[in-house]
C-alpha cells in the first residue's frame, strides 16, 4: 500500500491492511467450509470484484478523517 501512496499514515495503512486481510481470509475460509464446491476461478473472481477500487476508496475516505492521522 505504501507503493501506491507513500504519504499514507501508519494507522490508516494498518486499519486498511487488517480489514482487507481478514476479508480475504474469510472468503477462502467460507470456500473451504463449503468443501471447495465452487470452482477456484469463481472464488478468485469474487475476491477481485470485492477489491476492485475499494482499497483506493478507503484510502481517499481515510485521508479525510483525523482519527486516521491524515488531517489536522
């Protein structure tokens, strides 16, 4: 994430990393709990759809909130 925007506050970077990390993990946990019933490509496509643009939006939104260390 620092490669995308090097000025991202550490607290915001950590919050986004934790959120999306757990979201990805849970997608695969659910797939495993369903005994891999869906094709792997379908699971990957769903994850890609979930992430497409949302990390950038989270960065943009977080930059507007003082509790994430981005503004005064």
